[in-house]
C-alpha cells in the first residue's frame, strides 16, 4: 500500500551506526526527515550525505532530526561516514539505518514486497531507494520526494519545504510558488475576509481567491 501525505508513517525498530532505534520514539516531539540511499560508497549519495551534514545547525534551529537509510550494514555505514565528512567538510552526526533486510525500504513503499538483494548487487538493484520523507511531530507524513539515480537532491529545497510546512501548519496559511522565509504568505480561501482581517490584519487581494499577507512571526 502506498504511503500518502497525512498517513501515519510506519514505526519500526532498526539498527543504525549509532545503535538500535525505535522510529516513533526516536522522532519524539520533533520534526524528522528520513532520506534514503541505495548503497554506501556511491558518488551521488556521498555528496548528498555531505550536504545534509553541512546543514546540521539549520536542522537544529527548526527542531528537526535527520536520519539516513541505506541498504548496507552498520560497519559499512561507519566507514562511509569518513568519506561523507571528507566530501562535506562537516561532521555527519546523524544516524544511518542499516536496512540490509529491506524492511524499512518496503515499509515506506520504496521497494516492492518481492524485492531482494542478490549476491554481488549494484546500486541499480535498490535504485528506487532515493527518497526524502518529511514527518511531523504527530508522526504523519507531510511531504515526500523521489529522485532518480543520476540527479543529486537539492537539500536547500528540502530545507525550504520544511520551512513552508512549519509556517503553514503552525499559522494556518499557505505558501506561494518559490516562497522563502520572510516573504508574504497566502490566506486560505476557507478563511473569510472578516476573519482574515481579525487574524492577520492587512492583506492584499490579488484575485478573489488569492489573498496575500505578511508572514506571521
């Protein structure tokens, strides 16, 4: 079954390079980002893990935990982190799940139920494990993205999407195309003009169904 936005994400117990975790307990009251990779010691994935490491202060500012998934073992993860830190120029302090049995990849619908890892496998055998999941403190999926093998993910966009989610869910607004923090937000059509005035103060009516106001603090 596909995992859809607003579904409660699967709970699971798994080994990581930092010990055993129970996923929902690990999330706690935080936001969480789970990002997955088909194999350790691969070029695109190494640059991506490095990019996540570089943003450690930004994740912390937003009350967000990050965790990787790769279908290799704990010892490989520990060795790979040396390469990640060399490429990213930052400490990779987040855990990486060892999903050797593909349980997490299948639970999050990244691989079909019949998938398995053959002897001498290559990243192509788990190529669809190239996804990002943003999860709220309520343990519900808020956003997901899936990329092909050859296109590195833009984690600045993941950070921007996280900002948009926290703004919209925290203040009852929406964000327009290309929105970044500090720019105006959209008042939902379900909010009347009178209620919008009371809640947000001044706003601009661009179209009858498109009203903009300053982003709440």
